[in-house]
């Protein structure tokens, strides 16, 4: 039943040689890898206004020069990540760049930040999409967390079906969103040019504003820069592109940057000219669409596509998180299970873990996008800064042809990214302080995992591990709970291994049971030694393990191996297991951690 459900949800398994069919062309890649960056247009401009409104609505004209500053940073990042794509064509992005040029610790900081950032990508995108839906249907606002969690489950299942299949589905809402916003911006600008929008709605550019400060403007710039999250995703996911992968990835990156610049500047301009003020339950895009079209088909079309791309922008995290996890797992900093491909040739363990952690975040933050965005943005600007700095070091060290221009681009990107990162810490410390806690913890965890893998490798290597001690024979201990077919089956197996070194062990709780069982056993198996271990405290494991330790000490003196054979009956139906006390499972689990004891389970399958 579970297998049938799995096939229904994620489809038939794919052969390894079908991996080439799972690569993305530029059109699908733009949809699946740019959706995060493009969707930030829906909340990036709003973040600028949320800072400026703390002074007054008169300060909204500052959103124009701030947006221009964000576009300069976008240009620097696009040009920089284009260079990273060609310099590191196998992917890895900020983690690989930082590790190879700045050292292992900067690399782990970048990798750890991005892992958390991709989790936040899913949580922020889905939460923002849910906000867009509840803006159109306010009665659903109280159910934000449930709606967002359902969407995460849907996207997780979609990604488990494979990269190309999810990209095929996602391409439509992404391009519909781009079309919807271009229509909104075009009609809005047309209305402005034809005089259908009153100039009295906004404050003229250059109007003096009491209380404005450079610190507040930098804070608004940092908040608006949240619209640039997701720019790095393409450089992380180069292996997902069809050949020539670097060229296709670079072209996709340029297309994404162009679309993002046009949409972001258009929404900022309309918000300024319309005099839009941010409100808690209605998004800025929703207000612009309502003023432009009214509450008609176009309004709901824009809200619908905005909600879709905000939700499906989470797919950028699902595309980049597993690939980054693969790089970290290959370097032994996170569990190796992240390197395993699933039935549909995707890194399914990474996809599932990402979905679970994203739902946890949504529940903890109650689906409040404004609470998640600062943490989300600072988590991505730290890798931005490190990757740009790493490229600066690379150009200075290698000095290839045209390195000066490349150095200027990366230096500019590193400088602005660093300023944005510092501004987040200075202005939103109460919301982002946890970065200073979880990053050291993540790096510590990385090192503990790496140390474990190195210790395991050292112990398993033939050249360094202790020589194996020759085994002269087996002493078999067979715990029994009665005289049944299960015990008989296990006893026959034990006799096939070592017919003269078998000890059956029975642990009674009452003296009467002890005598009765010994009498039955001697009649049934007189040639097999029985040891009874009376347990007045009704514990099976304690007296059994104490007896095994005693036998083991004597066996070691004669180079004999102690083998514990555990009889276990297997019910025909899985749910029947809850009707039994599972003593064999508890004994096996306990004994597996005892050194020099081999544990063998002999299953006896019930027929009804």
C-alpha cells in the first residue's frame, strides 16, 4: 500500500542512465532557479517603504534613489556571479569559492549560511504567497500557518518527482507572473503619462523631510536589498543545466537580472507615484493593482500569479539546497545520505529535510513574512560578501587576462554586500541576532561530523586498524521465552553453526515458572544446555547481558566468538506488531552496542 502511494505521488523509478534527461534548458531553468529572485519584487519594495514610513509618508520619495542603489548592487552581483559560473563550472557557488580562496572556515560560514538561507527561502516564499492569497480573501488570514504548510508539502512532493517535471509545472506560473507585472507596470505608467493618476498622491522628489538621516536611509537600502535574495542560486545549480552548462547558466543569470531590474524598478516607481503606504494585511502590489484596475479580473489575475510565484519561488531552495548539501557531504561536513539520489534521480534526502525544516520555521514564526525576511536576507548577504571577497583574492593571486576589470566588479560587490550585512546587524539586531548563535553552532556541528567520518575511516583502513584476531569457534547464546516453533526454528539454525556450543537462556520472574520450564526443556531438548536466570525485578535485559559478559570473558581466553541468536516472529500484517511486546527488538538494540558480541536475528514468518 505504501509503495503504491509512493508511486502515485512521485512516479515510477528512473534508471541511472536517464539522468541526462533530468537536465534543464534555459527556459525551464529561468523559471525554476529565478523564481525566488523574481518573486522578491512582491515584497522587496514594501520593505523599503516599511522603513521610510517610520519617519512619515513624505519620505517615500527616497524610495527612488534607494531603488537605484539596489539596482547598482544587483548589477555588481550579476556580473560577479557570471564570473563565478565560468571560474567554477561544477557549481557550489559561495561555499566552493570561499573555501578555495579564503580557507575552510569562511567556506563553512558561507555554506552554513546558505543551508539555513534556503530553508528560509522556502518559509519566506510560501509565507509571502499565503499573505497574497489572504490579502484577496481576508477571511482566510487566520489560517495562514495551515495554508502555508500545505503548500510546502505540495512543493516537496513536486520536487521528489524530479527536476524536469517540477520545472515543467513551475514555468507557467513564473512566466504568467512576469507577464502580469509587465501589464501592471505598463498600464500604471500609461495612466500616469495620460494624467489619470493625480500628482497630489505623492511628494515631489527632493522635498525636505524632517527626521531623515543617513542611518535610516542605509537601513531602508538594506531592507530593499532583500529583493536580491536568490541571485546566487544559478551559480550553485550549474550541474542541473544542459550542456554547455556554464554558458547556459550565464545566459540564464543575465536574463534573470534583466527581468528583476525591470520589475523591481517598475513596482518601486508605481508605489511612489501612487503614494502607496504599507499596510499589515494588504500587500503593496495588491494596493497598486487595485488602484490601477479596481477589483476586477486583472486585479485577481495579478494577485493570483503573485501568490503562485511567491509560493513556487520556494522551488529555488529545493533546487539549490540539495546541491549545496551534496558538496558539503562530499567534504564530510554533513551526513553522506545527502549524496544519495532517490528513485527519480533527485537528491531526495535533501528535499525531504528541507521541507520538514521549512514547515517547522513557518510554525515557529506563525507564517509572518516580515519576521522572517531580515533573517533570510542577512543569511544570504554573508555568503554574498564572502564569495565576492574570495573572487577578489582569486584574481589578485592568479591575475588572468582582464583581471583588473574582474577585480573591480568583485571588489564593488564585496564592499556593498558587506555594508548591507553590517546594516542588517545594526538596524535589525533584535531580529537577526540568532545568526550569531546558529552559525558557530552549525560550524561546530560540521567539524564534529567531519571528525567522526575521519575517525571511522581511520579505524576501517586495513593499513592502520588492529589486526583481526583468529576465531577458533562459536559459543552460541539463545534467549528463549517458551517452547515454540520460533524457538525450534532458531535452535535448528544454531545447531547448523555450532552444534556442541549452544546455551539456551531463560529469564523467569517467578521460581515456579523456572522449575516448570526446566522440566519441559529437559524433555524436549535434553542435549542442549539450559541456563535459567531468575529475575526478581522483572528485567530481562539486565540478567541476560550480565550472563553474556561472563561467557564472553571466558570465550575470549580461548579465542572463541560469542554469538547471540535472537528468535523473532514476524506477523503477517505490519500493524500486528503493536500487539506484541517486542522483547526481541529491545534485546537486539541493547546488545548491538556491546563490543565483541555478534547478534543474529532469526525471523519466523507467521502465515495468518
